[in-house]
């Protein structure tokens, strides 16, 4: 086979049309061998080629006789000195970190570890057995694809509604999707999927990890699996097990078709990405890729370099002080935007990415290079603003361009609807966009990604049905998962036959959804919450690839009603400018009314006594439609309806005095969580009392009744709106 010098860049395996350039970074390697395999069933390589050139710490060669679909891996030579941070072992085939597709996933065997498993010296020992029969193998691909007229939707943040989704869990049981494609990228291109998302009204899907990841050995030995996928070691390769296509290149094309189809429907695609650690774990983990390529360069090592600094709870942390690690991450992000056309990223445990030294550094190189990058600075950037290290909780501390999962929003809303004391004041701040967290560094309300539930924790149905986690199916004696869920089971643990309890739970679900979707900021729904998905009390279902985590689309009448209700609230949000402000409230009079006013049930504005009283569990939020003080894309002043949101976490009804209005204007009820079906049109005169039911939300807007129409004060009769 002909071997030419090739080029050190780009890294990875690059098909040029006349051959393939191979390039691998390793600062400490003494020799790198490219291993070519004939098939995924091969137990040994068919060719082993020493990369002849070494420039800029990159080993490289050009092979004019290699074509797309070639399977390959590397053997990297160097010192095996764990005490010095080096774990080279040329007996182990390792995967290219720049692999664009993975042809064979890891097959678990003791040979996959660089040390002798079970040896008394543990990782200080050296395993000389060959792992070629078990190692993950990359594949060369031809990236050609016809994108046609594909364009990113570029939905403004203020108009964005995010739907967090697991590719497999969303579609695996969908009766309107061909069984052959359920659980795959292709399933998300089907009419049933698009119709559901469009009916719901969401504007972006946030896919749980789709980068290639390993299925942990200890889980597979227990008959479980890493379902969520937060165990990445292939930052350029779409997860093959989520593809219908049988070929490595086909999986890449399938992912691109999915993005193209979703874009055509006006939906953005955001990826949940895991750049804080890899699947190689701690010093006792396997040798899959980076560990065998240059362990000391890619990972954050402890003072004793045999061990790893672990800010993630997964055994290791990538070394953000290394220029090549930063390059790996940036090259990966740009690849997914430029080549795969995705619209943004949600960064798992993002605080770990900002740890240049030990503490989280908001001025770290990671942020600097993203801010100056002409591609990445223009896409949606979402941080999970915490990690497991000391000082890792950084909600509110990320810089401009970044939005954040607002954990304080989640906790406050849960406490309020649980009926906790002293929550009204903070609830008002969260409803207003959490200016206490984001305004100080120049960010606006859309910096807050508001959520009540996510993949990690209870589903919304379980949040109102369980006081305690029930993770027995995870086979960890129910010791895993969060203990402090801020949940309330409404009077019974788990499934209940009592009509009163089931009705209360349904109302609480509507309360959570309404609060979430009508708050300032960007709402995020967890998939299946709109149809009452349950995990039977499991709040850590990361290892369950079964009916526990799959959406059951055999919907009851109550679930169909919940879906319709959720869609109506999203439509209400998207139709009302006062619910999608770009700037924070000022709390002052503008054009005849305050942009926001906080009201007590007697109709007066909240005072210090009311804000601080521990018994207060109801509040009104009045949003003046003529006081937005923002302009649209053409410079026109934005105006809208004046809305009144009434929230009551008391168990008993609270009569709420309606604020005064000008002329013949009255208040028109447009939403009421106390009524599961679409509420009837109901006018209330200013000064009259609105019967706000126990544990409910009502939304009213200013409207002038048609001539001759009777108001609620004149008659109890109403008619459907």
C-alpha cells in the first residue's frame, strides 16, 4: 500500500476525492501505527502502517489507495508510566477522537483495559494482550450530501420554546411510525413526529446526547444500559445505535436528513453535548481513545498524576488548559454547525469547562474562543451551569451570549405549588425573568432557560404523584438519584384511584405548565410531559431503555386533553408580546400603566408586609400591553394585550378583586387551570371579584365586550370561546 507524507491538518481521516489523509495529535507518543480493518467482525487488522511524519505534535500520512468506508484505528507507542501520567499501550487499538462515524462499538472484555484487570497492582500493572477483536473502530466517510435550500430557522430567543427529547424514547412506541424506524433519527422525519411538534407549538428540539458513547460494562453486566448517553468518546460521530442505516456513512446521511426535514418544518435542532469528561472513567477505566493517545495531555490529572481530577462524578475531566483539548472541542462544535447544520448546543456540566485552574473562571479560554468564533458565536449556547466540584454551582455567572438552565427557577416554582411558605417574593422574580441572576452582566430575560422538569429527575406526572424516588429498577437499592425532589404526591404515593387525588394531580400539572410557559425567559418542556408520561417514580432513569423511559402514545382521554391544554398555553405565549419581552421590567408607569404590577387579592399592589408574610400563597401579575417599550424588526413599537395572571397555591378559593380599567373595558378570562376543558368565555367587570379556585392559575386579558353581551356579574351563563 502506498504511503505518502500527507498533511498534519485537518486532524482525523479526511477523504479528498483521491485518497485519505490521516492525522492524529499526540505530544508524548514515540510512534503511531494506523491499523486498517476489513470488517466489523475482524479480530485483527489487515494492515498496520507506521505514520511517517510528525509535525506540530501531529502524526500523519496520506494513503492514496484508501477509500470511504475503510475501517481503522490506531496503536500508539510511548511510556506506560501511570505514576507519571502516561498510559500508552500499543497492544490496544484506540479510536480516532476525530472519527466522523463509528463502524463498531466497544465489545467488553478484559483486553479493553490497559492494565491487567484483577492484578494486585491494579492500574500500575501492564496488560500485553491484544484488543483488536473488541476495540471500537472508526470509519472513513464521504461527507457529500445534498442540502438543497436548507436554511437555519434562526428563531429569536424570545420566541423560542424548547422541547427536550430523547430520539429513542420519543418514537420507540409511536403507533403511527413504521416499526422499522422507531427509535431512530429517521423517526423524527416522519409526519407523525412533525405533526405532534407543530401542534404542540414548540420551536426547537433539544436532543439528548447523540454523539457516539459507550455502554458501561458494569451496566451491561446487570442487564441495563447507558440509555441517556452522557458517556461520550466520539465528538464528531452520530450515535450509530440511533440510526436505522446499517452503514457508518449512512448514519451520517440519516442525521443530516433529519436536520433538513426539521428545518423545513421551522424547527431548530439543539444538541446536548458532553465535553466535560469521556467514557474512559478513572484510573481503573478502559483504554478506548484519549487515554491511550496521550493521557497526560488530554485529561486533568491530580497532584499525583496517577489519578484524575474529577469535577463530573464520572471519573475524569478533560484538560481545558490544553490547547489541543480546546481545539478538539471547537473543531467538534464547528463540525456540527457547518457540516451537520445544527442550530445550537446545551453543554452538560458546563462549569467544568470553565475550570482553567481549580476554581470556575468566567474569563477562561473556553469562553474567549467561543465569543470570537464567527460560527459558534452566532448559534444558541445553553449552559448547565454547575458541576460536582467545589464552587461548581454557577447559576447566573456565565457571560453574555450564553443562556443557562435556571435551577433556581425550577426549585422556586416547585416549592410554590407544593404550598411552601415564603416563596411568593422569589416566585415573582422568577416569573419576571430572574433579573437578579442575569441583569448584572448585561444579559436579558432570555438568558434564563426556565424548566420545571428535565430528563434528570421526576417527570411532571411523577412530580405530583410521588414524595419519594422509586429507583429499584436501577439495581442500586434505591440509593441513586436525588433525594430532595421538592415534590408532592397530593395525598397518596404513586397510582391512586381516589377521584379527588387524580383531579388535584391533573390540576397541579396544568399549574406547572401554565407557570412555565407564561414566565419571562425561554421555556423548556421535557418530552412526554405534555401527555402525562410517567417513569413510575424513577427519578434517575439513565439506565432504563424500556417502557420506563419510552413515551406511551396510547393516550387516554385525559392525556389527550392535557396535550390540547399544553398546546393552547404555548399558543397563548406566542401570541402575546408581553409574555416574550426582550428586556426586563422597570416597574414604572409607561403610557398610562406600569409595565408590571404585583397585586394582592384585594386588588392593591403588594406591600412589604405581603411580600414577607409566610402565609401568602396567592399573587396577581399584571402586564400592561402598552408599556413594553420595545420595537420589532422594522422599528415599530410593540404593543399587545394587557394580561392579568392570577396564581393561587392555597387549597381554598381566593376571591380576587379585578383592577380598574378605562372606559367600558372589562376583564376576559382566557385560561383557567381549574377547568380541564377549554374554559368558557367569561367577562368580569373591573372592581368585581374573580373566584380564583384553590391551587389554580387564571389568565385574563383586557377586552371590550360586544354590545348586548352579558357579563358574569349579570348572569351565570357562559358560552364556549
